[in-house]
C-alpha cells in the first residue's frame, strides 16, 4: 500500500520580506532625488536664461523745436528720443505705453506711444512728441523759475525745469508658449533756458 502524496508548499529558496522592503524604499528615494534634481535644474535654467526681464530704456536726447513764454503762459513743442533694448531671448510686445510731462509737481499731460514689437535681443529707436499750448505758469517760488517779474513773465536769462516720465508696458513670450507681463519706467529732469527753449541739462 503506497503512502499518500504530501504536497510540499515550502519555497525552495528562503524569502526575506524585510530586505525586499528596504530595496523598494531605497529605489523610491533614488527616484525622488532624481526628480528633485531635474526640477531644480529646470528652475535654474528658467531663472538664469529664460526669466523674463523688463526692457531697458535709454534716453538719447530731448528737443524743443518751438518754445515761447508770454503773459504768464508757456507754449512749446517737445520731442523725446529713446532707444529701447529687449534683453530677452524672445519677442517683446509693448502696448499701453505713455510719456507724461510734469511741471512744478503737477501733471501737464500725457501722450500714448503706439504699440509695437521688439525681437529677442533687439533694439528699437523711438520718439514721442508733445504739444503744449497756453499752459499757465505757477508762482515762481513753486516753479523754481529764475528771473520772473511781478506779472509772471520769465525775464531774459531765466530757467525752468520740466520732468518727463516714460513707461513701457508689454509682454514677453517665454519658450514660445508662456506670456509674462513686464514693465519699465524712466524719469528725466530737463532744464530749459526759458526765453528760447534751449536745453541746458538732462538728467535721468
């Protein structure tokens, strides 16, 4: 009479579940470190290479083709010439940009600059024109105008100063996909010989 068959369910090799768990944990840790390293590298590349930068505005010159002061008011035509540099690798599109004139702390007026684009790393020359008619001169103590007589007219050799505030607002396309808003401003003081409109000094 034969003996009944006994099944042997024992694993032919010893199995250590603790060692397997540690191996899986180590693999997850290595994968996490690798992903973090990739993320850090991507952030570094973005910050140092692709991070959007505002345009650089350089004021080249200002001119007053016409200028006159009489009866306590001033009339002039004003031009400001600038060079705008796009420091980004991608195109800069500007809109809602303006040039504002300020005299004696009070806004005189504002002109808007037409929208446009500047290619990556490119430069563009711009000019803005401002016409002012019959603007009343403030008291001499407030306006810091030299040589003003009792009725408010500027005497021979008098000077006056205006302030220009230029603002460029636009967007830079990053990696040809993402759009980022940037803004740049420049403020200049212009000293003028107040009888002929000769520019005596420009500081920005």
